[in-house]
């Protein structure tokens, strides 16, 4: 639930600023929320949950790429 709240938080900032960083953060936190929901509702054994953790890895890569993109674009402006 906290991941979805964080996603809504970043989505609100994206609506105010139209900064791509906030949009990607919102999407990543929404993906993390969906991953946690899937993990909680899963009846699979621990060994079979690898796909759910790959989704989590994808979300963290989205956050990392958003930060790199923000630093790249802000350094080229200044």
C-alpha cells in the first residue's frame, strides 16, 4: 500500500512540474506495489517466485535510469 501512496505522491509532483523524473518514479513505485501484491497473493513456493523478483529488479532499474537521465539533462543545461 505504501508503494501506491508513494506513486501517487510522485504523480502529483509530475502533474505540477511535468518533470520526467517524477513520472518514472511514479511508474516504478506503482510497479513495486503491484509486485508486492502479487507476492502476497502468490501461493507458489519460494523457489518459483523468481519472476516476481525480476519485476522488482525492473522497477529499481527504472529508478536508476530516471536518476541518470535527470543528471544528464540537468548537466547539459548548465
